[in-house]
């Protein structure tokens, strides 16, 4: 539960552009998932870290490398593609709050008047 909460705090503070707090939340989540031996959850937290904060830091690149190893071992190709997107040049500074809502815009339906 604490690892999940730390990861959620990292995500929320990243959306609020509180990068230092976000990094702390993700770092704590990653540490806890590693201690628990929950490698798949660890990789998901690492992906989330890179997705939300970008790949500009050495710590983010290390997290991405380890996440890729885990996703490759379990043949999680969709997550490898997400990781590649997070590592792309246009994602080096992380996700902005406006970007976070963009994927949902394509799936939400507006009610039509009858």
C-alpha cells in the first residue's frame, strides 16, 4: 500500500509541476517495490517516473533501463513502446497536466441530443 501511495503522490505532484516532490514520490515507490521483490510493479513505477518527469536525468535513464529489462523478460511489448515514447527526444522534460488529459479526449463520448 505504501509503494502505491508513494507512486500516486509522485504522479499527482508531477501534474502540479512540483518536480522535486514528484521525484521523491517515485524514488520512494521504486525503492519499496524493489524491497518487496515486486519486479513488474517496479517496472511500472519506473515507467511512470520516466513518463511523468521525462528522461533528462541520469536517475530516470537508469530507471528506464531497468524497466526495459523487466518488460522484455515478460514480453510486455506495449509497455516497451510506452517506454520508448517516454524516452524520445520530445519527452525529455516530462508530462504537463494538459498532456495527461489528451489521450482521454479520443475515448470520451459526448451525449447527443435526441
